[in-house]
């Protein structure tokens, strides 16, 4: 019982990892933009859990594909789009 939080955390991280892996295999670097779009939709709906989950997925996809979060493929910040 003492370490149940650790098991939940590992299961949650495994879920994030599985979703990131699926996006990378299916869409490559574009998976980052898909995850960010889901984050924006969740923000409109006010779903904090989805925002957190998909934000972590987007960050992991970016890390795996070499994208820099907040920049487009040509290196411009999102604010300049």
C-alpha cells in the first residue's frame, strides 16, 4: 500500500510512452502537432487531465523526433506563424 503511488505513476508513464510511440510510428514528427492540437481542444473543454496527458505525450514525441517544442519545422517560434 505504501508504494501504490509508484505503481500508478509507472502505469501512467507507460501509457504516455505507448501513446507517444504510436504517434511517432504513425505520423513521425507530425505526431507532435497532433498531440498539441488535442491539448488545445482539451483546453477549450477545460479538461485538465487531458491537457496534462497530451502535453506529456507531445513533449515525448518532440524529444524522440528531434523537434524543438514551440518552433515550427523551419525554426520559427509559434508566435511568428
